[in-house]
C-alpha cells in the first residue's frame, strides 16, 4: 500500500512539472497530438518532386510541402478564436522555471522597498513540449512548425475559450442501479457493496482494508475517473460575455459530450445571444471585482451594459 501511495505521489508531481494540472493545458496537449498527426498526413500527400524542390530551396518562404506555423490551424474552428502564444504569462498557466522563480523573487525583494507592486513570472510549457517531442518523435523539420510557440498558442486558446466541466462519476448511477435491481439490504446488494468497498479501500493510501462502505469513499472514484476537465464547444465558444446575459450554460456535468444552453428570457430574432463567463455568486460581485476576474481569466475589460451603467 505504501508503494502505491508513493507511486501516486510521484505521478502527481510529474503532472505538475509538466503543467498538466491545468485542464486547459491537458486539452492543448491532446490537440497538439492531433495536429501532429494532421501535419504528417499533409506532408505524406505532398508529391516527391515537390519535396525535392523543398530540400533545394530551404530558404524559400513559399516552399511547398511545409505547413507554416500560423497556418497550422487554418480552416479549423480554433483558428478564429482568441488566444496567442504571448497570453500564457498573463493567464498564469504552465510552469515557472526554477531559475526564473529565483530571479523574480530577487527582483520582487528589490522593488518592494521602492514601492513597486508585483513582478510577473515567466510561464512556459517547455517541460511538456520536451515530453511531447520525445513521445511523438518530432523531427527537426516538424519542430519548426510544431513548435513550443504553437503549443503555447493552443494552451492560450483552450484557456480563454474552454468551459470547465466535471465528468460524471460512475459510482452514483451504479449504486442506484443496484438498488433498483436488488433492493436495499438484500444479500445480492450487500455482496456487491462489499466488493466495491474492498476495491475502493485498496485504492486508498491509509493502508486500511475494509468490506464496508465508509463516508467519502465515493470521492475516491471521482478523483480517479471523474476529474475536472476543459472542453471547447464550437458554438458556445463564439458567444460573447455579458454580466446581464440573456442565456446561460447549465448542467456542466459532462456526460454525453454536450452542454446545454438555456435562454434566461425571450430572445428576439437577430438579437445576439450572450452568456456570462463567470458563474453563480461571482455575478453578484461589484463591477470592479467582476472586471478584475474577467481580465485575469479572459484578458479583456468588460464593457457590458451592467458594467458601464454602474
């Protein structure tokens, strides 16, 4: 049990070092892998004669057979979404190199005495890029297009346009189905619950084996198979924000690869559909608080009717 706990701890540390503890980065890494496959398919379709010409004219900006970095997403719906490689630092996603942290802390201590406020860290996804480069076996030619800058751009787009959602835990519907099938406290129900309890206790790091379900055990399932993720939904990603929206995204528990968009009031023909990028009690905050949150997470200053009128 201790060995499993150590292995889990090491895995979590590796995830953080790669920056994959940020759901938008995980989505960006997946898109990067798909982009690599797409790039290679496009290169394979280039005629041999054109590839030879490409080799002879390496310094030609218009060489055939090479997909320029800025054209990698052209034709894809992500292309028109906001998000640039330079946004990574402002969004504070990725990892901060140790040397950069030390230098930033030194600058911070120097500027504090003079009354200056804060110093930005330099965020990067270079550890993740190096991992992807090795795993995908990117050639030097491929790295010119499938670059670190390209990965940064993908992460910025997923962070600024994605929805944070949680996948549905299988435990609750499974438990409900057992009750429907066997009834509560039946021998079959107790037998299944003992098996579930043993399986969950074997996943725990407290070295405690049990055949009885205990409070909080269902959270073990959620932590492992129902994580928070980021998803980009084509139509919703194009919708603008308003602090007084006429529609809202509901039931962000990811089940069937879709989310629901519901009108909050009657929407007139030709009227723009607006949603709020901040949810729940956050919408009740002051104008300055809402603007600060939107600026930090989405890099824009809100100019909706609610903000401009207050």
